[in-house]
C-alpha cells in the first residue's frame, strides 16, 4: 500500500516519501505509474493559444485560452490551458475570478503571488475598459437603461 501525503507551507511543498506496508500474504509492488501531462509545447504549433491569437485574433480564442496566455505556464499536474479551465470552472467564469480575493487566488495550486497579481491586474484592466466603453456610449432613454448602467458599475462589488 502506498501512502503519499503532501503538506504545503507557504511556497514550499514538503513530500513524505511513499512507504510500504509489508504483508505476509501479498507481494507488494514497488513500481509506481507516472502519468504524462502534455504541455502547450507538445501541441501542434497552429493550435497553441499565442499562435492562434496571432493568426486569427483574440476573438477566435476561448476564454480559457486567453487566460492561459496571461498565466503563461502550467503546473506539473496541468498544462496552462487546463489550469485556466479549472480556475474558470471553480470560480464560475471571469466574473467569479474578478470577485475572488487575492489571497484566495494565491492559495490555488499553480498560482503564486506573481500569477495571481497578473490575473487580478488583467481582470481589472478589462473591468475599467468596460466602464469606459459604457460611459462613452451609453445613453439613458428609459428607466431600464438607468438600471442597466447602475448594475454594470456595481456588478463586481462584493
């Protein structure tokens, strides 16, 4: 029987080495199966997010691919696109990510302070751009228009 435990202390990961329980009746295998996790570099060049952005424009990319470009690298468990997809799923999309606390993001596997800061900064730029566009183009012609303007200003407030 393999017992693997991981403890996280700030940025360091401590691993307790696997231990074997000896059993008189069953032989114990000491070979563990390693899983291979493909990286973005293993993808065909024309399917990688940066190359797709360059050739087809940002509108052609999925949200996870755009987020992957911001995050830049994945983890030993997940490539950057998988990491981005997991974050979007856990937080309920970009709106959930923008509402997430900085410390909460830092606690995610694969996100340290630098990546969490990059992510929060990019989301804030997008939020500010959205506010500029609303201010420049928005005309209030009905009570519904006024409500939509107020809702858009306070959408991401906790």
